[in-house]
């Protein structure tokens, strides 16, 4: 007995190509569905990054130095008017005194001027 699937596949030459295309699409859908394609793409990206290595390594070292500087503790100082402690970079110095904001600096000057 002759299998009808084989007869159909052999009767039209374009059908075999069509069948292969469908199988490839199904395989890609399965790979994407299971995340295998994502893993493969990440691996290829990692390999390309590793091969470029020199320039990107220098950039990473430079950024590490910058982040270390950012982690240096900053002095916190009390405002001469209200006593609130604020980082030194956020406050204002005037007349040898430290203020938490420009308004308190002006208020202190107004009070001392009267």
C-alpha cells in the first residue's frame, strides 16, 4: 500500500520547500518559547563584547574610579539659624556661618542688621 503523504510530497516539487520552511518556523517558535534563542543571542553578544574587550575594559575601570569618588562621605553641618543638619554641598556659607538654605542666610542677615 502506498502512503499518500509521500505521493503528495513527490507530486509537487515546491511542497518540499514549503514543508521545510514550516519546520524551520516551528523550530524558531519553539526556541523562542523556551528562551533558548534568547540564551544563544546573549551568548553571542557576550562573546562579541569579550572580543572587543580592551576599550570597554578601560571604560569600566574609569567608571569604577568615578563611583568610588562618589561614595566618599560628605560633611553634614548644622544650620546657624534653625539647627537642621544638611550636607555641606547643599548649604550656604555667609560671614563664617553655615545655613541650610538661602532664605535662612537672608533671614539671619536681616535679623542682625536691625
